[in-house]
C-alpha cells in the first residue's frame, strides 16, 4: 500500500513579506469557485493561521452548499500563519499578538531566544497595507463584510485591533481573549478606544471550563491544583462577560454579545469558536 500527502481541495498558501520589511508570513487562502457576488465576497481573516485554517475551511465547505439549513454562504478565508509545519509559532505569535508596551520575558525553552511582546501595531499595518490589498488583487471583496477572528492571545489581539483601528473590520470575534494579560493592560485601550466609523459587531466567548471550575477530567490530573490557580488568575469568562456589557453600554454603533461553549476548555473550544466565526462572517441572513 502506498500513501500520499493530503491537501484540502480549493485551498492554497503564499508567503507574504511586509512592505515595511521583517519576517515573512505564510498566508493560507480559500477562495470560492465561480463569480463573486456583485458587492464582492465577504472575508474572514484568522490569526494563528496554521492551527485555525483547517477548522474554518472544513466548517465553511460543509455548510455553504446548504444555506437554507445552515444560514452560511460562501466567502473568502485568509489565515495569517508562519512558515512552519507546526500549528503554532510561539515566539512569533507572542510578538504579533501581544499588545504594547514592548516587554521581554524568559525563554519558553532552555537555550531558546527570550519572548518579546508588543508587535500588534506592526501586524495591523501588515493586514491593512499588505494582506487586504493582496487578496483584493486576487478576487473581489466586500469591504463592508470583513471579519477578524482570534483565539486566546489572538482574541486579545482582536480586541486591541477593535479599539485602535475600528474601521478595519465590521465583525470582531475574540474567543477566550486573554484580557487578564499584564494586569489587564487592554482595558486602557478599551477606555481610550477610537470612534467607530459606522456600525460593528463584537462577539466574545469562552469555554465552560475557562471560569472557576476545572473540567471533570482535569480534576484527575497531577497539575489540577496549579491549573485551578491559573484559572483564578485568568478569569477568562468573567472578564470577557464584563467587557461585553461595557461595550454594549457605549453610545455608538457597536453591538456586542458573549457566548459560553458548554463542555469546552481553553484549547478544545477552538473548533466550536471557529464554527461560530464562519457563521457570523458568512451569514446569509442577519
């Protein structure tokens, strides 16, 4: 018996070097077949693209052919990843997704480089100045239906982008956002957030077991006590719920919702959150 590598049909990737210089990104792309709608395709942009792209494409291609049953239509998915076969690049994602100020932390592993955060502005520059124009050269996009998704540190990045460049996307999806990071530094960005140019929608979410309780299987692990203390520090559910309420209380065009995914932990929630992101980004009827 012989085996062959499997590739997801209808997908591709290309490497993109920012116009301002720096390391290149690997962009994973899915563009529907056929002619785009008159107003252009809706677009879903994902962070942590190596990990998130397969989930999102699988969700789209299984639902979009049946819009009356799923309320999902076709659209473009562009996932921002890195030139690696691993699902995550810890060092680069720390820089790209960790908001300012620039700070340095000990290495993840012995004899590896230190961890640096603070590059979110540069990633936003790349999205606005390089990624969106590149995809627009390849197909027709609807500028009024752009969605950004991020999970964990990516969720924190999504919130930072919403507060600092609110006109870049119409939908902002922050799954399990690390609002607690650096003493909840992101709350300063929220307090000074830029005015929306129109209406926008923010969807914050977390898994059921990102609150004060461990998942049943986690209580049997050797690290149960340490993990529980970490949950109490992170407070993902509470902080996301409170932020959602504040965003809804502001007198502008932003509408926010919070959702709990039953039975999910911080890592297992990714599939459910991406499925919801596809439903939001490519909704036939809103």
